[in-house]
C-alpha cells in the first residue's frame, strides 16, 4: 500500500507515500479509501488529514499507469473523491510542494484545504493532451472564479500557492500557513478546529457563473484556437468549464468525464504522454547507475568565441556558473563578447531579463588568449572550426594544461570523438557535447560517449545538462551521431523529390502541413546550404556508391548559400526571414531534370511526407540496432527538441508505431521500386523487419 495511516490524538492522518511525486496509482488510491474507512469506523477519530510524504502533496494521476488496466480500475480517482465527500468526518488536505492534476483534484474534493507557501499548484493535464478528469474543470472554477480557473486549465501552468491565496474571493485555500515546516502541526490544529462543524462544506455546492457567459466562452474559444492548432485538448477544456457554468454539478462532471476519456485515446495525447516519459528517461544511461559519483563543475572554459562558443557560454552564465572564454586573437574575443552582450540586451529590452541579472551574468564571464589560464576549469568545451587537424591542436594543448580530472568536451557535430580523445593522454575524460544552434536557445544536447569515456564523466555531464536546462540524449560515436545521421537521409529524399517533379516550396509546404516547424529547403537556407555541400563533397569520396540529387550542388555553385547570402532555395529580403520562391531556382531544377531525361510527375503530399519521415525512421532503426542510441524514445527526444519534429506526433519512432510498422515497411518496399530513388536504402532495416515479423513496436 502506498498510503500510510496514523492517528494523532483525535485526527487520522492519511499520508500518500508513492515516490517520487505521490502519483495516484491504484495502490495509493486504495490506500486513501481504506484510510477513510478506518477513520470513519474509529469513534476516537473526529477529523481526517490527507497529506503527501517527501517532496510533493501529489503530482496527480500516475502517468505510467495510463494505457493500462490499472488506470481505470476501482477505486478510480472520482470514486476516491466521492468517498471523501461522503465521509462522515471532515477531511482536510494539507498541501505542500506540488499539488498537480489529480493531486489538486483530490484536494478540491476535501472539505477544507490548508496550504504551505511555495507549493506549485496546477492542472497540467492539457500538456498531456487530456483535461482534468476527476472534477478539476468543475471544481476549480467554483473556488477561483471562472476566468482564473480556465486560464490555469488551458495553459496547464503552475502557480505558487501564495499567489493563488491572494486572489480576491478565492475559496481554494481555507488557510495559508507561514511556512512548510509548520504545515503538519497547523493542519492538525485546523482539523481539530473544524471537527464538529456541520454541515461540512463541499466545493461542488458552490455557485459557478460567468457574468458574460456565452460571449466570454466564445472569446476563450477563439483565443485557444489560435494557440493550439494541432491539439484538441485546449478547446475541450473550454467546453468542460463552460459546462460547469451551465449544467448541474453532476451533469458537468459527466461531460468532463466523457471528454477526458475521448481525449485519452487521441494520438496527440499518446504522443505527449510518450514525450513526458521519454524526456525523463533520456537522462538515464543503462550502465551508469543514478548513484554514480559526479565530478564537481564549478568553473567552465569555452574555446572559441564564435556564434556557437558564445551561445554555449551563455548557458552556463545563465545557470550562475563562471565561464572563461578563449580565442586566438583579441578581436575575435571582442566580437564574441559583443555578441553575448547584444543577445542579453535584446532580452532586457523585451523585458525577459532584468538589468541586474544581465550584469550579474556578464560579471561571471572572463576572457583569455592563453591556454594556461584555463587550467583551473572543471569542464572545458571546445567550439572551434570543424576540422580534425584543428581539433587535434586544441586537445593537445588542453591535455597539457588542464588539471587532472577536468572534463574535456568537444562540440563537434560530425567528427570522431574517439579520435579526438586519442589526441590526449586522458581519453577517459573526453566526451562530445553537441549543442544545437542557437546554443543558448535550443534545448537539445547530444552527449557523445566515446569508447573510453568514464562513467562518472557521463553522470557528470548529464547532471550539468539538467542544470543548464538542456534535454540531454546520449549517442554513441558515428558520423553525424543520432540527429545529423538521420537528417542526411531526410535531405537526400528531399533532393530526389525535386528530381522527380517537386518544387522546394511544394516539399516544404507538405512537411510543414504535417507539422514540422520548417521544411528541408527552408531549413537548408537557415543553416547554410554550403554546410551540406561540404559534407556531400566528403561523401562523394568516402561513399562513391551513395546516390545524391545534384540540385543542391548546382544551387551552391551559384553561391546561393541561404539566408546569409540573401539567396538560397528561396530569396530573402535583408533582415527578414520570409522565404520567397525564386523562378530561376525552379528553372534550374527543371533543366537538371531534363538533362537526366526525367519526365516530371505529380507527387502527392502524402508521398512527400512518407518519404521524408520514413527515411528518418529507417535510419533510426539502424542507429538503434547498432547501439548508437540506447532506446527508441531517445531518438524521438532528439527529433522533437533538436529538429522541429511535430510534438503532436511524438517523434519519428512514436509516429511510426502509430502508423503501424507493417504499413511503414510496406511503404518502404514501394519506394524501393522507384528507379529514381535509392532502392538499397529502402530495404527495411533488420530491426524494423524483425519488429514487423514479431508484430511489435519500437520500444
Ligand atoms: C492527471 O492527474 C489526470 C487526472 O486529472 C484525472 C485522472 C482520472 N505520474 O519531472 P521530474 C515522475 S494527469 C508518474 O524529473 P521535477 C517522473 O516520471 C497527471 N510519474 O521532476 C520522474 O520519474 P523518474 C497530471 C510522475 O522535480 C520523477 O517523477 N500531472 C508523475 O522536475 C521526477 O519528475 C502532471 O502532469 C506522475 N504524475 O518535477 C504532473 N509526475 O525519476 C507532471 C512526475 O522515474 N509532472 N513523475 O524519471 C511534473 O510536472 C513534474 O514531474 C513535477 C516534478 C513538477 C511533479
């Protein structure tokens, strides 16, 4: 049982004890009901307190139970709340730290609520593609008022208990105690003080009205529609709260329940729930236990003050960690510093950063031209030119000056981390930290584990990633690691589609409609087409059998490198990012097609999307089988946080599972029949073929 029962004087205390966040799984729900029964049967008990052990009152329903029989098994959360409401003795919720989702709903079912300050209060179900399904949409408007409640339900954002306690007329908290330390004693005293009060108050009996009724809900609907185009849940939250204002409580509850169950089965909700768990699972490395000792990272050094180096430095400054930045020339340092300043000043201007915080961060930054000045850093990250000879020079110098135990990291996006490690006498301290540009904004961090990287180095960098608010995913060593290795196949398909009859705008539009933030050609223009060109030139030498469309090379030969040159696949007006289709580029593609003797055909959006996305899936299956990625969900996390893959589809492998792996493999076999495509690539990866044969999904 994951709820404890104790009696203090004449108050029974039921303590949720289901770490890490007292999720309301079946055994906890049963524990609450059993506790209530015991308390009601004990004549010495006059009132009841429900609270949570450890660092949470409750984080809500147990997300890991969703999709299993246990989620719906009685007592379900609504039955638990009904048992509280029907209790003969008053029930007081003693709320602290975290009261979210079903946890808050549980508290709203209690007769009274006593809260500690600093508690994060939220109905975050919308972030999982559902809505509160245990009365939250019906009870919260009754205690906070319709508008504040709807804002909380639609945004899912947490608000601190002390802020909520200040809302005029709020009935959420009966008492806000002075500090978390006194909560237990104050809740007991409160429970004693209300032991004989009859009738006992119930939130369900409070009125729920909005003075502007229909007009307000129409306005809310319009707002929500604009904000959440790929997700059904936010609009449904409005429906449920409207029901609270228009229907009897029991009928409103039934409406909420029906919507909750329908949303739970949507692909969008499955994707969001998958991502919630995937993001947290990514930080776990199978052979590196969570109690692995970590090295202390108190000071960081960054080699290179270019766009990447500056962005990397900002992450640490933002987290309060001092950074020393090294460059070869003073001018380069000055330029780097000026860019960092400019970035922070833009944030100050927008009101996102306070002036004093900006100054504090800049005060943590120092610069040097001398490697010897880096010797005391605990972690050094190299962000210099992507060329193995340059890396060799840097790592040899670092090896000579850095103190023993310092972690030596490379921000390489393509080079062999094992080779880089071998430039030093301490390969166990070398790791890849592949940041994504702009490094101060993008959440993804690929942590590249070399063959000799020590386990405590891995544990340390994963913890550091969390500190600087990155989502870190571990990759083994291979060309392009997880993300760029996959994107190369996606890019190749983009090229073949042009050869066969598409325009860049047609391809981009199709995949953007699918939900990608940007299609492959707009992305190429943003990143710089010359980068892909350099990689292809290398590939032509290394893998002469690999087939590529030549259109991208022709584009680069015209100097159309993308936004930075004002011209790429599209044209750009200086200072703007809008992609304007260019007739000459389209003509260039047509002429190239003609030169190959290809008659263009009309290609459907469906084929475009399948070829681009399934190319990612097939390469991902190879990556998984080779052990480059530890698990399928890691690959989804890489694509969601680093490559603009649509969140509502949950990442390429979750999407493939949703489509059905049999269908994915069948499409690949079809694509292999296309003589203009790459038949060899489209052979389903052995892992994929095996999963299809066994009727299984990517796990
Ligand atoms: C709901 O309540 C539906 C009801 O309306 C209706 C029901 C009928 N369940 O985030 P962290 C785990 S829907 C299971 O790194 P933090 C998490 O997986 C639910 N596990 O910590 C991780 O496990 P592990 C509505 C949960 O301190 C560990 O806790 N509630 C749950 O940064 C630490 O998580 C939500 O959506 C859960 N509900 O943040 C709340 N929550 O160590 C979602 C967390 O094995 N949770 N875990 O990887 C959060 O927002 C944050 O986790 C929280 C803690 C703020 C609680």
